[in-house]
């Protein structure tokens, strides 16, 4: 049911596994919590299989189901195409959707190859000239504490950035018998920890600092090279049979980066950080102060101001749950805190507002291509003798 007093904006979701379910919750929730200028209508969910797509429609709240994304692009009740499929399908679906005049929200990483990402960016820029918008799902940008971190950097409160320490630590592959899912297949996922979670921290560092990673030196490692093939999907682990198959992506990526403002960054993205579940850890040291964040405590930002009197100088713990903080006032009374899913709702809110206002939402495909170029430079460095490798400039 949509708000009868507002013009509708019809949405199609392509892919209804883990990410599709999270995006569905965002589309359901956004108009109920935020005052949106357009009323999202959850028109259709699309997957490869008709009966599981219908089951997803019933469970996740979509009006109808389809097993043909091309047919979905022809529908008049679809204005936005939300792409939550594995990376190898992003380019074809996104480009066709943009050419059909549909706004696009595409999950990260933007694509599996630079060539795909460039073609997607060109299509997005051509579509923007016709008023068709596009956005990439680097959702963690919309965590209130991350927004506050960017604001503090922009206000000059930590001064010139010297060091960035960025980690994305998960442990869902520590067990060597964990199933071989699509995320471990280079043909489908493009890369492993590097693209899946390394892309998030590259984006976050560039977003918070408003600087670019200009060159890198990196190493990639696959610790477990063969696993039991996944038989039934269950989140990103699922169940496995007796057949075994090769892991064709990295389990972990570590790299150093030069920042355009003269600072030095270290990055670590791994699915083998035993005991760490979704620990996105960022620490930024500047000439006037420091910031520190950990997604496992996502309502908190630590901030040190070198200007404080020396006898009270130290990190202060800011609980980012107050009406003054980005997005928070629409939710619960002060102090009650947000979780993983809220960033996805904020993403939908910002996309719908941008479409209504005729503006290009961020992150753009061009910005995501910039992230992709960093990942490519890491792969180039890691495949040789880990030499410093320049990140190519330019959007397309
Ligand atoms: C799996 O590593 C994953 O689901 C990523 O693909 C998401 O982008 C991240 O939000 C959580 O972890």
C-alpha cells in the first residue's frame, strides 16, 4: 500500500537472496519512517526461478514476481531497478535499465572488471543527461557515525590527514569446510575479500577524507584453495555436499595506499579474522586530532581533539544517537541506537529524494569506478612483486 497523497515511484528488485532481502526491508521501511516526496511502490521482485521469486514476493512484500529481468524493464509500473545480483550480471542489467529510462540502484562492487565498470559509468552519465539517476550501494556511507566522521574532517577538526588505518574483518570462511558459494568463484564475484569488503573500506576512506588513494602496494592470499560445493543457498554460507571445487578468489587482501593529501593508509580486508564478524574499523590520525570507528559498535565514534587541555586530552566517545546526528531524528527517541539495516533505509531515502529533486545521488557509478581502479591496482601489484602501482585517474 502506498500513500495516496503522493506520486508513486515503482520499484523492481532484481535478486532476492541476502542483499535483496535487506533492500526489501529498506523499501518497506523508508516511507514509513521518513517523509518522502514520492511513495515507493514495491512493484515486482525478479529472480532466475519463478517459484522462488513468487515465494520471495510473498515473504518480502513485493506485489508481483518475475523470472525475466528484461520483461521487468518494459513495465510501466517500474521506475527504479534495484540490482542485488552477483557482480557478473551488474553491467548487463544496469546498462539495459538505464537505456530503458529506469533509475538504477546497483549493489557493490559496481562490476567485476574495469571494462564493465567503464561501460556502466558511460551509460550512467549518458542517462543522467536525460534525467535518469543512478547510485551504487556503498551503504556504510549512510551510517550516522560515518557521516559525522566525514563532517568532522570537512570542518578541519582533525587537521591534515597523516594516517588512515582501514580494516574490514569477517570470519565466515575460517572453517575449511565452509561451502563454496558464488562469492568464491571469480567468474561470478570478480574477486574475493578484495572486491566484496575491501571495496567498502576504500570507498569509506575516500568518502570520509575527501581524498583519493593514488597508488598502492598489495598482497592477496587464498588460504583454503578447495571447498565442498554449495548445494543449497542459505545466506552466504549455505549447505554443501561431498563434491569439492576450487576457490578462485582471494580470502584476504592487505595493501598500503598513498593518499592524495600526502597521508599514508593501510588496508586489510579478510574473511579469516577469527572472531571478527563485521568489524569495519577505521582510524584516522590528523595534525589536529584523530577519529576512530568500529562497525561492531556502530553507534559510537571516537574523536580526539588535540586542542583540548592536556590534563583532559584523550579520545572522547560520542554516542551518535541524537537528533543533531544525520538521519537519527526520524527514528527512535534519543539514545536508542540503530543497526545494520538502517543504512540501507537511508540509502533508499536519499535515492528517492534525489530522483524527486532531479539531482544525481552519490555514490555515483563514476565514484565506484574510482574504487574499482584502486582494486585493480592492488591486483596488479599483488600479482607481481608487490611494487607500488599507480591508480589510474579519471572517471571513465
Ligand atoms: C559478505 O561479505 C557481505 O554480505 C558483503 O557482501 C556486504 O557488502 C557487507 O555489507 C556484509 O558482508
